[in-house]
């Protein structure tokens, strides 16, 4: 299984990350692949190790190893048959994960805190990794009000920056979760022009725009529907602000899937306004799927 790409989860030294690790372990089990638990260690500054570390709590490496060992035990306890491996990389946390993404099937990070690694601004690791990762990034969030599964995956269909990789990921996730797939494309409502007959003309324009968008999205996903015949698919063309509508739909979803701009050129430096916003506002886990290299 040397060539099998694992699920990699970034962990911090915090008790509330048990839920994150179990969630990542479940993703690995659904895919039948190993789980790697990574905890990054920042190298010391130019003046060496912190004296407090030397005096009282042992080296950063020893503490990091203890963190990884603890969460390995959490994963194995939840899924005894799962292959679990610990990683203790050195370096900048976000850069380390982006580098590891080339050899991963999926990265799993937390939404709050440091995204799995210490000493960084709130949420910065998750946002940076989601922007630059070479594999899909699944960002979880605490959902204390949630109970049973909604059995629904929601995916945003962007016809301007259409990503077949995003749609393929959404279909595959719905398939392995035995969930319904809700494909939504949000349109901006055109301004209504004043004057006699304008309402009728505007209504006709609205219908034509909806029909055109529905046909385009339908043709784009036709092949995927054939490859995933077990997935019930609902296609919705809606007049709404995209990020706002996706956030609303996330209330009744197990997963929200969006795309990033791309892997090459200037587009790889941009996550996209919709994807960036839903990472902060969605009410369920969000998967950000990178486009293939141009």
C-alpha cells in the first residue's frame, strides 16, 4: 500500500480535537485508506530553545510526539481496523501541510483555533491550506446542535469557473455516504426596467436565463450522474447571492462542497470570494476542491 495516498489530519495540543480526529478517521475508513495524524513543530528562533521548555516541560519534540501518540490512540479506539500513522514534521504549519498535500488523498483541518497547529492567528492555517492545497481540504466545525445525519451533500455549481474536479468530489462523497446530492447554481437577479410591457419582458428573460443555466449545468453533470447511478440528484437554479444561499443550505447538509480557483498562474493565489466566505459561515463541514493544473 506504499502508493496509497492517505487522509492527513492536522492536530493541535488540545482536548477538543478528539472530535476532529474521529471525524478524519471516519473519512479514512469510508475510503479504505490509512489515516496520518500530523502535528507540526515550529523550529526554535535564532536564540535557541525556550528556557521554559528546557526547565519544565521537556523538549518540543517530546511534547509533539506525546500529542501525536494521544490522538493515534483516539483514532484506533474509534476505528480499531484503521491503519493509523503519526507524523511530526518541522517547519511552518501551513506550508508543511500544503507540501504534504501532494501525497495526500484528503486533508482534514479544524475550523476554529489554529487549524491543527499552534501559535498562529485564528483560522489562518485552514484558510491558507484550503487556498494552496493540491488535494481536497475538508474543514470541520463544531456543530453542538446537530443530531443525526441529514443525508445530504450540497455542491455549488459555478458556470464561470466550472470545476469538474469539484463536481466529481461531490458525487463521490454523496455516493459513499448514501446521501442525496443537492446541486445549486445561484444567479444574480436582473434589474427590472420601467415602462409598458417591461414586467413581461423581464419575466421572459428570467425564465430564459433559468432554462439556459439549467441546461448548461445538466449537461456538465450528465456523465457523473451516469457514473454514480445510486446518487439521487436535485438540480436547483436559484436567484440569490451564492455564498448566502450556500450557507443557508448548509443548515440541512452533512457536507458543503466548493471549488478553489486553480493550481497555476494567478488563480492559484485566490481561493475565491464564495469559497472563502462559506468557510467562515457554513453550518456544516466544508470541502474545498482544487482545480486541475491548467
